[in-house]
């Protein structure tokens, strides 16, 4: 398969976002505003000296995480519609709530559990150090944390497009979507990793604007990853051809007028 380079995918993303940044930013803001009130409620409940308060706080945090995950699938739906030249609208972000949110949550939980298992040896070693105070255990714990971090990255690369697959094939079970993603990513994890780290510079620069520039970076990242997914599915050539034809037709109409 003749895959597109990271630069080519980014160029497609920039071209697609021309004249569409307003709605892309609006969708991001809306998803953030939906979770903000719940986050504020959690902060009001938190009191480290009250066990009940701490429990309520973490329950609310879990709810926020699940809500954000389902909204995140809606964002994916928005960008796949946008990049495929389909009808896209702000209401796309609520798509996950009416299309098997249970499967979305199960996928998120399974991926989270895999991540926890990666760090479990390090956590156990830290607990052992609390008892033994052994320096050798500290060194082992550091090594275990590094190994766990690498494994978590591999998990994210293997299953990073699972929600894209679920968005396209919501008849799949959660496990089927995970397996399909792992199969799709074979031989492409390095390219996916390169695409993701290429945005780190932009994300770090956004700190200078107190995160405000992320409103421009995130649509760029979402669009690029969406085109990467479409490239793996082999549907990108047809989409590009359609975009080119639309540009030619619009230019022809302009000159005719």
C-alpha cells in the first residue's frame, strides 16, 4: 500500500480546515463547556479530611472521564464526516450517546486496565520499598516505571484508532473493535508515533498562550489523524480525487461567471 507521509497528511488537514476553523474550534469549546460544570462540582465536593467527600470527588472524576470519552467519539465522528466530505455539524459530538455508549465505555475501561497492568509491577515495588527501605528496590521500581511507560505507549499505538473503527462499525463488540484496530496498525505504528510526536512542539508552544492556541492545534491534530486512519483504510485516494474535482468545478464556475 502506497501510504501518505506525515507531511502529506498534514497538508491535507490544513487544506481541509481552511474556512472551517470556526466550527472546528466551536465543537472543541462546546465539548469542554459540557464537562466544565461537572468538574467544578467535583472541586466543590473535595475535602481531603472527609472520607465521604473524597469518595464523591473520585466518583465524579470517573463520571467526567466517561463523559469525555463519549464526547471524544463524537469529535471523531465530526472529523471523519468533515474529512470525508460528508455532512458535518456541531451536533456530531453527541453521536456517541445514541450509538452504543456502553461499547465506547467498555473500550475505554479495557484500554485503561491494560495501562494499569503495565504499571502494576512498579506500584508493587514502591509498596515493597515502603516496607523494606531497600535502595535496590528503588532502582527496580524506576526501571519498572520506565518499562511500564514504554508498554503504555505501545498500547496507545496499537489501539489508538479503536474509536475511529467503532464510529464506522458500531455493530462491532468492544473486543472486536480492539482486535480490528490492532490488525490495522500492524506495520504502521512507527508512522503513527511520528505523526503524534510531530505535534509536541506545537503543544509546548501553546503553553506560551496559556493553552489558548490549542484551539487551533487540536483541530489540526484531529484532522491529520483522521486522514491517517482514512489512509490505512485505503479510502484517501478517492477522497482526494473528489476534493480536486470540487476545486476544479468551483474555479470553472468562477471563470464562467
